[in-house]
């Protein structure tokens, strides 16, 4: 038998014979034909008696008058002696009455095989056992914070609709698609989100939207667009926010979430894009007036139910009571004489914006949803902006910073302050 404690190498050989031979024939030929061939020090019988060569393992199969098999010889000799012994086997040309051939296939280093087993097992131990060890300190705090957010998620109504803990008590809510979106907003401290669970908006959510200022916040794909279309048909929403193109709300990090929510647009600005019927438009606007206590102004953007992390410097500004600016919309007859009338007519229903130079030539045209971002990149060559959308305080502030003289939009939103340097105009043609 092979002594696994002392074996260093294993000689692997293949045997072929033109005739039928058996194991005793092979062993006899090996001992007989190598005797005295390579000296007394490497005599197989003596080596086996001293334990430096192990038991010869011979496997022979015969078929159609031919015999094939393998020979394995364990060795505790050094490399040179083992190689000499292996070479001596290839001198055997007859086994029993048959012509035979023995060829060395390989010499296996047993210690190398053991090393490979050690490496493979070490990898397995690393992957299976060390994964259960405690994480780094930052991972610990993140894990605890995440578990707290998950514990905060609640269910609304008998349908167990996922929502944040502040939905019922808050004046403003965010309607998202699913539970994962609610969890992601909770992760960043936004606690007033509720899920609709797809395009089939639950009736409890539709009823809740009648009492709250509602922002629909959906994925930046076709599915998100379909959800908004259904919400516009069955619920009273006030603002629309979208994730960046191709991204889902559940994938966004805090910076992306806040940017998307700050770029939300009033619902009436999207009526044409989402093909809302006139009857439904009136219903949505009437619902908005009821939420404002019967006032005719559109609802002002409400504060997010947001608790910023301590390590995040970005804060949400506190809401300011909107003041109706003293801006008079031009009558339709006067608008026709307006120097911007050609642009107004061409932009009507397009949800696009044009940035003009001092000669009223088009410098750039962008979608209304990207207008605020585009204005930030203005380098002083823009004097007027005409767009098919609502003039908001944010647009006014950016335009003022960039030295823009004229803002012409479809409607004027609730503006807190209006710089005297800007002419603000709402055209009924848009």
C-alpha cells in the first residue's frame, strides 16, 4: 500500500500489450527486467523492502486480443532517483509471451497536489466563514440606519399599501410606484411617500390625493409615464417629478432624489404632453382650488417631509407664504403685437423653451423640464426666454442671476419676489 506520510511522488505509466496479460504478469516483468539495470541502490525489490517504493498499482483490461492498462508507483525517493526509476520502466518490451510497451504519462508531485488542496480549501473558508464576521464601523452604522428605515415603513388602509410614517399627518405627500421606492426614500429621510403598486391605482390612494398636495414621483421610463397618465385620470395630483431617463426611483441616491423633486413641474404644465382631456383638466384645477380653500391660485409647492442625515450638508428650505406679484397678464389683442409673438405661436403646446439673444434670434431650444438647468449654463448672450410652461420662482431667480431681461411663459405661478430688472409676462396664446 502507498504510505501517504512519506510518499513524495507518484509515477503514472501506461501499458500496451499485443495479447492477453494479467496483473501478475506485469509486476513480474517490472521486477525481473529492471533488476540490475540501474544499480543495486535502485533495485525495486530492495526499495520496496525499505519502504522507499510503495505497492505497485496495476490495472489491466483485455479486449479483442489486446491489453491496455495503467501502472502507478508511489515513491519517497528524490526527484533524480524517481526520474531514473521511471525511465527504467520504458525499457520493458515483453510481458509474459506478449510484445508490450510501457510509457511514462507523468510524475505527480504529491506535495504540490496537497498545496493545491490547501489553497482551494482556504478560498472556500474565506468565502463561506469570514463573510459572517462583523463589518467595518461605517457598514455597522449604515446597516443600523437601514434597519431603522425599514422598521419605519407602514401600511395604509385594509389593502396594506406601503407608505412612510408621515403620510397621514402631512399636508403634502409623494406618490411613488412600489414598496422599494418608499424604502429608498425612507433611506434618505423622506417619510411622506406612498406607493400605488403599478398602473392600477388603489382607490384609497386616489381618495387620499383629494386631501393632500400631491407630487407624483415615477421612474424615468415608459412605465413611469403610464403611471402618471393613470394618476391624471383617477387622482387629483398637483406636481409631477420624474427620475432621470432610464433610472428607477428605487435606484436613486439622495442627490438624485432631491434634484428630481426640485425639478417637479405643476400638473397643468403637463396637460398637453399627457393628452389630458379638457373635462379632466377642469376637474384637476377645481380640485386644486378646493385644496387651497377655494382660492383661484394654483397650490404652492409644499415642504418635503425630509429629515436630512447629519453628514449631508444639503438642507431643504422652509416654505415661505407665497405673495401674489403685481403682474398683469396681457389681453389677447395686445399679445398679438408682442415682439415675441412668433415664438409664442410656434411654442404653443410643445412644452419647449427658447432662449433668445438681444435680436430675438434663437440661441438654444430645450424641453421645459430642462430649462432651469440650461439657464444655469447661460454665459451672458441670452436676454429673453420664451417657453410653454409656468413661470416659477426658481426660474425667476435663475434668470435674475444671469441678467435675463424678459421672461414669457404660458402662466405665472405663485411668486414670492419679482426683481424689477426682469419683465415677466404670461401669454394667453401659449
